[in-house]
């Protein structure tokens, strides 16, 4: 390895980087050939990458070199064609990891910078292999960095040049996996906690059209991820559903009619209103939920895996009650308008909770829901959802038909105690946790939900089985 | 029940909210309903509301999905059934409107299994046989595997319905569905074992339908068309070809049957193959089919048992279908107005009559053959029935008889004659063995072919062709009775009078052929009295140029005569001439007949010049001639000249009694007058003023009359000859008839 460094040193930055990429390629091929499991790029090589590609200052007393903008562009082009031409997925993937996996060191900044430029370029020129690698990267990397990458794309495509959104639009067909991860990251980027954190309308419009065209898009990562649950706990959610639900519920309170729509960049179709877009998005989200029972059943996960986390829902309801309070305080004149917006937000919350629960995307009892919604103002539908449907069977003594077998594997998500929004990324390599989504053992269920017994009486026993029947369609 | 009511209230609340939102924010409305459905999955109204939103927005796929859900989850909801029946009605209808198309599209989105179930259930709920059948047909067409289970049953149901509802014609809605829609599905389904007898029964049902369909009349028994139908009577000579045709109970689209003969042939092919008929190839055409059964027929005597009966069946079915088809093709050319949808461009109607083009030809030649024929015919008539084929032979009129046609007037003449021959051949084949005849008669009885006017027309023409004129006459008499104007219908069109004439002319022709001239003349004078003479004489008849004269004719040919005013009158005149010719010119004296002949010979002059000369010869031989109508009807200048000449010494001083005051002329012959008259006649009309110089002398009273009459006649030369002859027929009808024995 030392020889390589010696041979690289005399070269100019670009040819050294190029030579190193070439070497890396050969090295990884040999690595795979050797059959060592798991194939792991050694630290020496990683150091070379940091030195000759990311130019991080090292302890070896050599002066840190920098690339000119033109050289950097040339390097990006070389990388692009390098990934494009590599026909083996594993080689490509290992190479991408060797280059861009965060190491928790000083090189990470330039790593992120180059990655942003590379992905942006890949979007511009439609380099599918790079987008695919980036999609995997987005699954493994801490969400904070994922959001940063999303930010780069949004900045590049949704701000500067009018009409450039259409370029980004294409990632839907180029790499649905990347697209799905991108949506998840964007929903994190804009959490609608304030007006500044609302997505640009054209971005919103694009996302809505993606999901309307193909609701399964938001489930792509979930569908393609093996169950082993090797996702790092700090990575992005496996679906953007949680983020989208948050958007739709908060939107009526964040986007106010009396205020100017944010970030329209003066593009011609700024006339587009956010309201209908969120309404359509909300419907799409519910429709995606309705797809889930079949999918979960096929995967054998129905009732065992929660796609929406109770914590984030709890955070959402508390955000919501804060926003509702603010809305009450700040509006004096248009109180009727405020009331409408508030009720819309609460209606959507109730709908999302109910449909998510019924479809198996959310595993919890109505009692849990009552707990997290206790501080919210009154809403008819929410009330109905929180108390659950009225059971109307004449013979109250007949044991419920379909509920009990499901109750056997009812849930149960023990939620990890980690804080969901770390303010700083840890600098050490991120550990991989077994499933942020907890697969529960059967035994624990009844103990944890003493309320389940009373639920049995209260709930329509046919509800779950009928939903399954109702969506049978999708499997035909 | 309290909880039941509150659940009810919840559902009502949810649906109400969705309804409030649907126009302003349909997405929100749907979100409400999705939520509602997860809360109360067994509530019908929620799902129905979801369906209604999608249906009203005409979103085919999602509406279809929701309909499916409702069908599965709420199979007992009347509303669902109402919806399904609307959809199945759209499937059955021809309507092209947007909503019907949407509903059909909606149905298409459903999985096949559900379509199948839906149709089956919809069928079960349907009490109208026809609708039920149409529904089941939708099922069978979409799901061939269901044919095995339902095909034959559906067929039998339709046939039963046809029987119980007393359909008057085989062209009815039940039979149409059976033959055109169900039968092909059934017989083409090789998974089914069908007994031969059943297939033969079905085959006959199909044939009866298609024949009935093709030969349906332009109106009347079958319900047709719009209210403007009466308009056709205003232009009777051009029968209106109606493209619109609706079988009672069916829509216009379902009523349409395309290429009926081809469809029938398809069915025969399949049935033939399944019944293991002889001749392994598929039937390519009706002509091939006839050829095959003809060949097969030769082996028939050697066959026994099952093979024989199967063989019989094949021969009879095939030959009968070829017979009916060819007969139809012939009759549709000869009598196009009988049928709906047959183009009337081919003009017509046409009448098959004895060919009289040789009426002016040499007498001697004919005399022998005619007399001979007459005798034999009498003989033949005596033992008519049993020896029909001998009959033909004895008449020498077997297969070699020719039918002459004016090719320019009948463009499709060769096909028409070909059809006639093919039909005859098929008929002969069907009567070549007792076994075949018995089977064929069964079919005829079942189909009541006796009541098929068009077929009777063919049969009559065939019998005429065979020379069985007595039989033909009785058939014609019956037909005339059928076709005579009904009371209350007497003002009917010229068309129907032409039809009536057609039968009369044919009768006249038959009587003539039988040698019964008196009756022949009776009939044709009836015809003539109904005609109006043409305004102008036809340009020199173009008949001859078109007529096929290739083979030597033997005086007993037939001709297809165009049945129009213009063509019929000349024919009647020829026929009358033919009736009188022999009698007038034979050895015994009959001045009246001879006079008629002279009058009639004016027509088509100078074709009859030779006969006229014969007549003159005979008059010369007799030395005198009495015909009081002479000056009424003879205007031909050549003839007048000749008669004027006859009175001259050079002419033989023949005593001519041509004026009504006949006696005077006989008693006061004045040979001198002849010269003068002769001169007068030769000079023509321009010398009219000379009559002063030629009229002198006391004994010249009679001569004067004759001369004046002659002069008058000369001035009449320009008169329309056909009007003159028409008047002759009308005025002298009684004398004409009386002058024949």
C-alpha cells in the first residue's frame, strides 16, 4: 500500500485521484475474488482515499493539496463514468461506500460536499447507478446527513433556475429507490414547524404528483429492505409516511391564506395553492396505508411491525397543540377561518391515526391514542376515532369472531429510548442496531395491553378481517 | 339496539361530511370515506358513497374496484343489484352514449371471475326470458368454459320460449339469439359431446332461421322500420330497399345478421365435421356441397343401416339447403320486390314464359313438332303424377331446354340461370330416392314451405321448365288466389297488379303450351285489359340482339320476359298470334281467325311478312275474304296496299268484305274500282284531292265506301299501332275468344 502512496505523491491532484480510483477498482475486485466475508475495505485504503480524493490534512507532514473548480469538475466526470461503466453492483456499491461512507473524521465535510455535487450531477445527466448507490447511502447514513444531501438537491433544482424542477422530476423513473429516500429526507428537512420550514410549492407539487402516479413509490424502500433490520437507528424512516402525515396535518396551520405562499421563486405557476395539494397528498397517504394490510400479510408482518412510531406521533400531537394555541392567540379577526384550519388539521390527524391503525401501519391501542391526543381541542371525528367504532352486535355474549387471533400477535413496539432528533451527529462510525422497528414476541402482548380486553367488547370484531377482505382486490 | 343506533348515527355523520365536501374538495371527501370504512367496514352506505363519487367522476378503474368490493361484501343489497342491472343493460345495449360506454368499461375492469359471477347472478334475478338469455349470452361469450355448463340449456330455453310464445315466424328474437349467438358457441366447443340427432335438429333450426331471414318480405309479417314506411307505395316500380331491420324484441344492432348464407355454411361445416359426414374437407361453397352429395348419392343404394341413414341425412340436408339457396337467388332476381334488402336495381319482375320469338317463322316446320308435342302432352297429362320424369323425356324438353334472356336488360342473367339450374338439380337429387324424398318432405312440412310464396314461384317455374303445364297451372291458380288484391286493399299499387299479371301471363303461356288457345287468350286478354298502351311505339325491339342464340332452338324454348307494361303488351300480341296462327292458316277456312292474324301481324312488322304472304295466299285460294273489323284495326300501309291490290284483276279480283255492311260488297263487285284504289293507295296521302276524279258512277256506292275506308286508313298510318292493337284486344275480346274452339 505504501508503494501506491509513493506512486501517487508525485502526480498532480487530478491524475493522482484518477489513479487512485483505478486502483480502488482493482483492489475491490480482488477483495471480492478472495471471498472474505464481509468484504471490507481496509483502513489504509480509506486513508488513501481521504488523502488523494478528499485532500484532508493528515499527520504526515505533507502539505494539504487542493483542487481547482475545474479539476473538481473533471474528477466528478471521471467518477460518473467510473460508476456508470462498472457493471457489477457489488463492486460499485463497495466503491461508493469506500468513497462516501462517513468516517466521523475531518474528511467528512469534503466527502459530503463532493457527494452532493456528484449526486446533483447524476440527477442532471441521469446516471442511474449513482442514484442507486446514493439510495443505499441514504438508508445507512445518519438522517442529519441525509437531510443535508436532500438540501443540496433542493437548492440546486428548486431554487436557482426556473424550470429546473423538471430535471429532478425524472428521478422518479430513473431510480424509484432514490426518489423514495429523497422524499423521506425532504419531509425531515421541512418539518413545517415554522413558515420557513415549509417546502417550496414546486417541490411539493412534484412530490404529490409522484405519489399520485404511483402510491407504492413511498413503500419502495420498505418493500426492498430485507427484514433483518440492519438499519441504523439514526437513519431515515423506512418510509416517508410519518413525515408526510406530519406535513398534511400541520399544513392547514402553517400555510395560512392570509400570508404569502413561501418560496415561489416568482415562477409562473405560483398561483398554485398549497391547500388542494395537501388535500391530495393526504388522500394519497391514506391510500398507501390501505395498501399495507396485503403487503404486511405477504411479508408475515401484519400486526408485528409498526411503520409509524408512537414517539413521532406524540411529538406531532404536541406540535399540533402548540400550533393550535398559537393560531388562537395570533388571529383576532378571521377566527372562523382559524377554526376551519384547526378542524381540518384535527380531521386529518384523526383520519391518519384511524386508517394507519386499521391498516396495521400503526400498532397501538386507542387508549395510547387518547393519551397522546389528550391536550388537543375537541373534534368530532377525532372523538369518534379515539373512542373507536360502536359495536353493534345484538348478542353481546358472542365472542368476537376475528379479533382474538390477531390479538395473539398484537404488538408491540417497545420503542427505543433514543432521542429522535440528535442535534449533532456522532463522530464515530454509526452502529447498526437490530431493527428500529421492533418485532415483538407474542408473550408480551397481553401484559402490556391490559386495555385490550375492554377493547374487544368495544370494537367491531369484524373490523380487521373486513379490511383485509376489502382490499383483497389488490392482490387479484 | 342503543349501540346499533349510535353506530348508525356515526355512519350517517361520516357519509354526510363526505357529501358536504365532495364538490369543493373531492380528495377530502374520499379521505373521510376511507376513514369511515375502516371504522365501519360492514356499513354499506359508506362504500356505496365511495362508489358513487368514483362513478360520477367516471373513473373506471376505481369505480370498478369499489363495485367489486360491494359485490363481494354486500351481495344482498338491492342498490347493488340495481347498479349491476344498469351495467348489464349497458352491456346488452348498442348505445354509444358516454355513460353506457363508461358502464361497459367499468365492467371490463372487473376480474373475469367476478364478471362471470355477476352475470350469472344477474341472470338468476332476471325473469324475462329474452333478457335472461341475452345476459347468459354475455357470459358464454366472455367465458367459453361456461358454455359446457350453460350452452345447451340456454339453447333449449330459447327454443322452448319460441314455442310457448307462439312465434309466428322463425325469424324471431329467440331463434335469432339461438342460431346466431348460442349455436356457434355450442357447436364449436369441442369439450362437449353432442348427440348427432341434437346437432341435426339445431342445424335445421339454423337453416330455417337463415332462410326465413333472407327471404323475409319487405314489410308486413315482421315488424320493421320507421313510420315513413307508407311512402314506398308512392313509387311502386322501385321497391324501396330498407337497410333498417329490427326483429321484434331485439335492438337494431342485435337484429343485424350479416352474410346469412355464409354463416349457415359455417354451421353446416362444423356440424358436418362433428357428425362425421362424408368428405373430410370443410364445405367450401354450396356448389361444392351439392357436388359432394351428388357423388355420395350414387353409393346410397349400396349402403345399409346407420351408414345409410347418416348418408341420407347428409344428402337431404345439403341438397335441401342448396335448393333453397339457389331457388332464393333465382327468385330474388326474377321477383326482387318480394324480399327486403334485395336490391331492386336488377329491375324485374321477370316472367318465365314460352319463347315466341319464332312465332313469325315458317309454319310448316313448326306445325309438325307442335302437333306432335301436343299429342304426346295429352298422353303425358293422363298419367301425370307417377311418371313425371318420363313426362319430361317424352316431351323432349328435358335438361336441354333453353331459357332465353335479354342480356342487356338482365345483367346478372348467367348467375340467375345458373341458380335456376342448380336449384332444379338439387330438387331432382332430393327426389331421386324414396328415402331422400321422405326426409325432404319432413323438412318441408316442418318449415311449412307450402306457405313460402317465393318458393312456390320457383317450383312453378321449375314445373313449367319440366313441361308439366297442368301442374303449373294449378299452382298458378292457387298463387293468383293468394295474390289477388284483398278486399279493402283494392287500391293497391301498380306493383301488385303487375304481380297479378305475372300469374295471368304465365297461365296464358301454359295454356298456350298445352294447346288450349282459347283459355290462353282469355287470360292474356284479361292482362291486356289492365294495361295502358305505351305512348309511343318502342324503337325497333332490341330483344334479338341480346338474346343468346348459340344453339339451335327446337321451338320449345322458354324466355324470361320483363314484366312491364312495355314488354307485356307485345308479348300478349305475339301469344295471341301464336294461338291463331295455326288455325288461321290451316286448310280449313276461318276468315275470322285469319283476320285476327292479319291484324296481329302488323305488330313488329315486317317480321311477320312471310306469314302475311301466306295469309294472302290463302285468301287468294279462297277467292274471297270476310273480316268486318279490317278497317278498324289494320293501318299498315303495306297490308292496305296488298288488300287493295287483291281486288284488282291483277290481284285476282278477290272478293273482300271488310266493311261492317258486308252484304253489299259481295253483291256488287266492281272490278274497275280496284285500279283506282290501287292508284290511290300507291300515290299515298299526298294525293288526297284526287278523290274527286276517282269517284264517279252510280254503282259505285259500295266501291265508294271501300275507297273511302281505304283512304281513311291511309290517313291513319301514323297512328300509334300499339294503341290500335290494344283497342283491338279490348273491343274485340269476346269475338276473339269466341273465334277459338
